[in-house]
C-alpha cells in the first residue's frame, strides 16, 4: 500500500472572505484528501513574514506579507498518496492570468483575483511540507500519520 503523503494547504484571506470559494474549496478537499488538521488563524505581519522568509527581498514580498496578514486564513493539513502534486495541480498556475486561460477550472482559475490574491498556498516538496506544518502545528507527529492506514479505511 502506498504511504500517506501530507501537505499544507493555506486558504488565503480573500478566499476565506468569499463564502462561495471557501465552501467549494472545503468540499473539493473533503472529496480528494484525508483531512488531518484544520484551523482558522489570523497572522500578524511578523508571522506572515517569517512564513514567507524564502521570498524576502523579492519585489512582491511586502505586498504578499501585508495581504496574508489582512484577514483570517484557513490551514488544512491534508493527506493523499500524492498530496503535494495533487494539491498544486488543483491550485493551477501561480499567476492568475495564466490560470484563467490555461486551467480555468483550477482553484486559481475560478477564484483568483491577482498574482498576490491567488486563492491558496501549497507546499512544494516533502521537506517544505514538513517545515510548514511544523511552523503552524509545532507538536505535530508526522511518524504516526506516515505509518497510518488512513487511506485504506477511508
Ligand atoms: P504558493 O507558495 O503560495 O503555493 O505559490 P507558488 O509556489 O505557486 O508560488 P511562489 O513562487 O512560492 O510564490 C509565493 C506566493 O507569492 C505570491 N506571488 N506574487 N508576481 C507576483 O506578484 C507574485 N509572485 C508570487 C503569490 O501569492 C504566491 O502564491
Ligand atoms: Mg511556493
């Protein structure tokens, strides 16, 4: 049996404020993934800046950090045998104009507003997923989940 892979999905503030988007996204997550943990939080700019540290110095960093601290975000730790790639495929391209013409039914194609307000985040590798999950859930136990039978018993 393939092992459960985990990723972190973050629903960004403009999508959390949009009831149509938030319920659509929640439903699609429920259909495709095992939901391991969910919480709604409010980041301040220092916390948002730390989360996006890898982008510090890029031209979009300040507006990204300000935006991520502009309202509640939903965190979902989600599992699937191919969670990281599947969630990023469901998001579609980072840039919303690309998402709208290349993959209009992706989450960014449907609900994206700009390159900053592009609906949701997805970890880009297993090491990023572990770092990002620990960032928001410091006590998280990966070992038990990686070795769980959650997929078989869905
Ligand atoms: P994410 O990390 O949010 O899943 O998105 P990603 O891997 O597809 O994109 P990444 O390059 O990691 O960028 C992180 C977030 O920064 C914002 N961004 N704005 N040109 C811009 O204005 C621009 N480029 C990136 C987006 O919100 C992106 O999701
Ligand atoms: Mg990224």
